[in-house]
């Protein structure tokens, strides 16, 4: 059962709310959201003040919580809607070069983080919480993920951390002010076409986009530092060379660019993927799986493990509660892929603006 609770801006309980219809999307390493529809004259609106929050629960367990972002309606005799975004939206906040110093004392060009993905994300979140007075609790790191080096200069945290988190298949969460980075569980059964769980699916095996990389570090002109990194095993397996360049000019004072080289080779690795909506049954139901969990899939030439990247919940009088999980890359359509490409370009532009 899907339920909703209205809270004030301090997260104090106000009342239960019952929309006519509800649409919830739980998203992996992104901002989950809920759209709740009411009659235009529903008395709930008298209780929704600026800063109000809504908690969504499934079978009594919280699945998302955050502020009411938009209230809109059509009258008379129409409908009204509230849009709620999960507190993950706070990770759009900026990472300062010197997060412990006032804006007038930003004496470093970048805030540089080094270490496993989980560790640097949690360090940045702690510094953000301290700077903004958010009072977050950051769970102790277990050192999960690949060794990274990431620089922030007024970048939104999501711009810099989402990609490495997804590459390591780690799930970044915030719930009631507790921030964590977790490794999702692996579902105990392998999904095959005979399992009855796979909907219409797409599979893809793609050629590597990089087998060797030249990394450009600090310096200008002939003084610039260049280092090359080669995946000889990949080149032997595919019988070809794919040569790329990675700009790491932000790595001021860094003479070993192997972390950057490993990152570029990981980004350019050949891909084996499956994308499909899943069909719930008696043994595959929400609660036994969650967003960020991993599922083994065996389909024809594909034997791989994919992440549950999205769970859509729709509840209304016509069909009741319908839950549709999605496995693999969420960008399935050309429009989705175009939007993802534009978002990537926008991150690149913001990166250039902050240099």
C-alpha cells in the first residue's frame, strides 16, 4: 500500500493525505519525485504551507521524503497537483574550494578529494553539511569503490560524484538527515526469458571507446605534462587500438596521472547491458528488491548483472496500485538519450565556467 504523510518545514507531522491519484518514481543516484493529484477544492491545500514536506511510504516503510516543490491547479471543478522532490536534491548544492572558510577567503583554486568513491563522497557531504549548517549524520565509510581524484570549484556535488558512483554501482542516499553510500544487494535468483519477470527487453554489446589514453596534466605548451596508459589485454582481445585524450589540467601539482588514466579507460570500456521493465510476481516484489539492487540476467548472448535504476509506482481508482521496476540504463528512447547527452554537455560547460 502506498501512503503519504504531510509534514511542516521542520518535518513535524501534520496529517495523512489521500490523493485521488499518485505517481512516484524512485530513481537510482538521482532525485526521486512524487506527483499527487487532488480535487481543486480539496481541504488539504489549507494545510500545505510554504516549505511543507511529504513523506511517501510503501507498506509502512519510507521510500522518499522531501519538500513540496510545485503546487498547481485548474478551477473550477478541476484538479490540483503537488510535486514533491526527495531530499537527494540537496546534493545539487555547491562544493567550495575551501568549504570551511568564508567566501572572501577561498584561497585554494580547487577542493581536491582523493580516495575510494564512498570515502570522498561522504567527506564532501560532511563539509557541505558543516558549511550550510544542515546537521547531517554521515555514516562511517567502509572504503567502497574505485580510488578517485576529484576536484570541486563551486560545482554541484551531483555533477562530480554521480558518474563515479554509478560506475562503481554504489547507491547514494539521504533519509531523515542521514547520508550513506551503500552497495546494493544482489537478488538471489537469475532472471531469464522463462522467469516471467522480464518484459520487452533490449540488450547491447558495444565496442570499446578507448584502449589507450593520453592524459594531459598541468602546464602549458611544450611544458605540459603528458602520460600514456594502455590496456594491452583489451587491445589483444578486440584486435584494435582506440586512442583517446583526457584533459586533466585541474591536476595542479600532480605528477602521477594514473588515476586519470584508469578513469578514462574505465569510461571507454566495452559495454554489455540489458534494459527492460520488469513484471512483479509472487517472488519478485518491491520490498524484496530496492532501487540500486543488482540482478543477474541471462538472455541469449548476454550473461550479466544489471542495476535496478528506477521503480515507478502508480496508484489510482482505475487500476489500483501498479509497481513497475526498471532494470539497466533508464535512457531507452532517442529522446531520453538526447536529454542525457545534453545534460552531460551542460556539466562540461559548467566545468569550463568554473576554471
